[in-house]
C-alpha cells in the first residue's frame, strides 16, 4: 500500500503538485535523520530548529514559497534548521523516544552550537513532533531558549479525542510490531481514518469543494493531498512507546515518562512555551495541549487559537500551510520569539 501511494504521489508530481522546497545544505547525517540548514543571517543569534512529526515527510513545513514556514522564519531574521527524519531500516526498528526525543536532536544541537556558540535555539514542531520537542526541552533545559508547538498532543488519556476508542479497545501495540519491524505509513493512515472519518475523509472532501472557488486554493489543496501520499514508516519501538506509554498511560502528563534514563513530566519544562491549538479539533482536543502547558514550570506561556483555513485539505495541517496561519499565526510566533530574546538580553544585563 505504501508503494502504491508513492506511485500516485509521483504521478501528482508530474502534474505539478509536488513540493517546491527551499535550497538547503546538509549539515549532519545519521541513521534515521538528516539535519538541513536553510541559511539566515550569520550574525543572527536566533535559531529555529524545526522538528517534524516522525510519521509524515518533512516538507509540509516548506511545501511552496507562499506557504513555507521555513521562508517565514528566514524573513523574520532567524537561522533555520530542520530535522528530516529518514526511513528507519529494519536494523533501526529499535529506535524509540530516547533516540528521537533526545539523542538525535542533541546531535543536531551540537552541530548548531558549534557553528553559532551563543545561539538561542527555538524548537518549532507540529503534531507528534511536539512530543519529541517537549521531551528534549525537558531533558536539556540549558539548550532550549523556547518552543512553539503547533497542535501537538501532550496530555492523553481523557484528552485523547477521536483516538480514545482506539487507545481503549485497540490491540496491544506489540502485536503490530511483531508483524512489521517498522509500522507502515498506510497502517497509521488507516488507523487515523478509523479514529476520525470526519477529520480524515469528510473534511477533506468539504475542503475540496470550498477550494474550487479559487485556483490558488485548489492548487494548495492538491499539494497537501500529494503530501499525504508520502507515507513514512514509523520505528517499531517508537510506535509501541507512543501508543502504550503516551496514549494509553499518559505518562508524560503524569510525570512518569522515562526518556534516556530520566523521569519526565511537565514540571521539567522551564523554557518559554507557546502553543497553537484548534478549538474545533476532534483529533487534538484543546485540553490535550492547554492542560499540559498549564502544568509546566515555564514562566512565559502563550496560547494562540487557530480558527482554520480553506485550501488545506486536512485541518490538522492548516496551521502550517493556510493563508490565515501565515497572515496571523506565524507573524505572532516570530514576534513572540523576538520578545523572548529581548527579555533574555535585558535579564542578562541586570
């Protein structure tokens, strides 16, 4: 199924709906990841490190110039890096939260700080990638100047939303891992559709109809549709840990999630923390974000509601590619980052 979907994606590429990505340099390559550097003012101490979700391809952050968070960050005067998660081969099916939520990110930060020793690193992440960013921020408080998480679920259990029935009644995660070294992307997509057909089917068709009013909107819709065909398999261990430790046991919120030998909870996060949430979301209920953020030890917390866009195919990625998001949400995020850096400088002088 993954191969079939990739063939459909290649066909859409030929029709002109493939990604138009920004130029970059590869600064680090490791099994399971590559660190991309998109540039930015060499004198800038503000650094954006984008951490995509490990279940879809990275380019939703840089799909086309007019809807690219990468380009918005560069325009805001930041140096911009992005972690591209690469396909985990069978030998890396044992990569779990300790690898994705600490070790690999830390290697990237080593490279970034070797180039800009006094840089202030801000983690930008979306969806499940936010769990990895938050885990790293809890473990390496001295290296994270702030983080902006976009519709990232951190509190599960009763805040699971549409995924609650699957978490309660679904089979143990290890049964899937026994079948697949790495869980295929199409299996994850089918689980998502089963959890919320309204979100992953009905809303998509409704957005297609709404997008017909504009060539620009229908093109964006089809570009996102093409992105959905780029299925990425998920490491077997990471899948099992996410399902069992997060969705079913809610360990991060309860302060009992062990990553790299340390117990983590919201109180371990002290960095400035901005969270974007969709008040209408069925799959990422606001409580899964807001209650976790409220429990952190950060003294600088900001919540931004995102009310949606047309031409985004999936509402869940609208905050990354939608017109309203790029007019309202992202300028506010970069203003917040600038203010955090200003506050740090003032505090240092005093």
